[in-house]
C-alpha cells in the first residue's frame, strides 16, 4: 500500500531543509519533523528587541561556490557582513586574522618587510630554543605554534584562547591541531578567504522557512520516542540526528566538545563595536563575546536600536545531556564511528546525513552541497 509520504525527514536543520526542498521540487511528498520547538537546527535565530540572536552560536555564511551562493540568494538576500574579529588581550586590541594591522599593533612595524623580519627573528628564536631542549620536531601545540608565528603572537593571541577551547595547556595538546597559522602581509581584516560571505537579511529563519515550503513540518516531535508510528508514514527516512542516539547508544557515546552561552540583554545601543571579540588571555573565563546586532545592523542603524544582546561563550566538556557541537576526532571516537556506520549500512530505507548523523563538522555551505548530492542520488 502506498504510504502517506515519500520521505520522512528527521531534523529541520539546514541539511534536512535543503534535502526537503530538492525532493518537494521533484514532486516528492515530505514530512519534516524536529524534536525542537523551532525549525533551522543550529542556524536558528531568536528575535529579541528587533535583533536576531544566533541561539546556538554565531553563524556566518561563507563560500566560494557560486552555485551554492546563488542558491541561498534565490530565497533571501544576504547583507554585506564581513567577518573581522578582534582579539582582546588584557585590554590590548588586535585585528584578526594575523595581518599588517596586527603586526603594527604588536611591534610597531609599518612595512611588510619589517613584519617579515620580526616574524623570522621570532621563529628562529623558537627553533633554537627547541633544539636546545633536544627536540628536532615540534612535539606539542605550543612548540608548533612558536615555530609558525613566534613568541609574541603565541603568548598574546593563541595560548590563552586555545587552552580555554581545549581545556588543557598548549604543551599538552598535540602539534597536529595547528597545521598552519597563516600570516598576511597586507592590511586585510577579512577573516575568510572565500569569494562570498554575509548574513541573510532578516536572519537564517527566513532561509529555512523558504526551503521548507511544500513540506509538512511537525515540531516537538522526537523520532526516537515515536519511532514505530513515524516510520510507518513514509517509504524512506532521512535521519539527520545523532548517529549513536539512533542506535540507543548501544556501543557507547560518541564524544563532543560543547559550548555554553551566557546571554545578556543590555539597555545600550553598542557594547563592543564589533560582532566578534575573542578574549585571548587565560584569566577571562569565556572565549569570546558575540554582539548579535552587528551581524545585521551597520552605521547609524546600530545607534537607532537602543538595545543590544551579547552572548559570552564558554568552551565546555560535553556530557550526554548537553548540545553536541564539535566532534572529537580522536582514535576512540573514529573507531566507534566506524562501528556505528556498519550498523547504519544495515538499516533498510533509512539514509543518514548532516553533521550529527555523519559525526563530522561541516560549515553551512558544504552542508547544502552534501544535501544536494544526496538528493541527486535519491532521485536517479
Ligand atoms: C557553535 C557553532 C558555530 C557555527 N558557526 C558556523 C559559521 O559561522 N558558518 C558556517 O558556515 N557554519 C557554522 N556552523 C556549522 C553549522 O551549524 C552546520 O553546518 C549546520 O547547522 C548543519 O546542519 P544540520 O542540519 O546537519 O544540523 P543541525 O543544524 O544540528 O540540525 C539537526 C536537527 O535535527 C534535529 N534532531 C536531532 N535528533 C532528532 C530526533 N531524534 N528527532 C527529531 N529531530 C531531531 C535537531 O533538533 C536539529 O534541529 C557552526 C556550528 C557550530 C556548532
């Protein structure tokens, strides 16, 4: 007997919503469920006093893929936001990523060749120090970073921030975490190298709403507590939730790093003058402060809105009841993931996709690309 839907899509995040869009456009009937009370997954924005607050962490769309950029812009216009974070080290402010503005503030150098000489001098010092300690290759993150950018940048802009992020001293973290630390010898504070970036005007919810047009959506609906009845509704299931949760954690938990947010609504128009300020010292307990209005308000519009919303971000150890954010790709989790993947391959009519089901960090643009690819595979 024909079922009510062609696809049950578990998760109304960017992956599920993009897949739903592709399938409904091809005439498939889709039911999209989410256990949360809203659509959008981690891109969801809550409107507070006219400001779109990125509830699950700051999201900046960036890509060099013209097809993806045109796709998202066909639903909602993107603004001119350019990510240019500031580092605050004990009240000293530095531009990120490391560029001529950073080097001028750090050493007073004015030309690229002066900056290059300074960096080379500090790298040499680090290499001599390492050799004196009997190491020919960096054996931890601290040595690796010192070799790449030298002592001053490491101590003021990398050490404290990285230790807060990972919850461990840099000399106890593996060197491979930092493969490259690009230094730019130009006055360019644009964090991303991508051709396109911005924030959807009116927030990400508008993009997701548009993607879900044509699908039936049920919120507050958890697949795993109503598995039997929901499975009967559709011929095929796309599951974008956590892979280990789908199998009731029967082989153990896949581990994550999490972030907790402390949100404040302040009766002032401008708190820090920038969307992203990283606190790179080790004494400040949070890693960064996001001031959400700067993602969508520019120039005079900032002053005209009398309120602001900030989020302090704390990098936290993950426990099973917390939001899973960043997969931990160590040996234990990689092995466990392989075992769960073997179980997943045996599931009939269930496909797994998205950052949680794949246990892999993806930015938004690759998430859309992956959903395109999966939809194309399903349709051929
Ligand atoms: C802190 C943070 C900051 C980020 N910043 C950026 C950025 O600046 N730029 C960028 O490009 N990318 C960023 N990303 C990545 C971005 O969030 C992801 O690419 C995107 O959210 C992936 O979409 P998804 O649909 O796979 O997952 P999600 O957004 O997590 O959606 C999965 C959905 O499935 C639902 N679900 C799970 N289990 C069940 C169940 N059992 N039943 C029903 N529903 C279920 C969840 O509630 C959720 O809504 C960031 C990620 C994090 C963690």
